[in-house]
C-alpha cells in the first residue's frame, strides 16, 4: 500500500515539475504580462508542491525501508534462536 503512495507522490512531483517548467517556457517564448504573472505565481506554487511531494515520497520510502529492515532482523533473530535451541 505504501509503495503505491510513494509511486503516486513521485508521479505527482514529476507532473507538477513539468507544469511549472511549461509555464516558465511559455513566459520566455511569449513574454506577455499575464504569462509572466502565471509563471511567477502558479509556476512557483507548482514547483513548491513538486518539492514537497518528492520529499514526502522520500520520507515514506525511508520509513518503509526501515520497517522492512526491522522485520528481517526479527526473523533472523528468531531463526538463530531456534537454531541455538536444537
């Protein structure tokens, strides 16, 4: 379940980044005041959203990795305990 969340957050970050870059390119190709305002306000919002989503995806992935490492460590410990009682 959490792997799906990480994947979706990464896709959201990529889409928001592409949207922000598209607005920046539009403001350079057609330097009209409305496009400049859109690039500076909406583009910055999309870029910030992209960064936040990507950082959250990293944090979730690290949390998943830590939980899996703890689970493997417990299982190995149980296997070693069973082996020592034999």
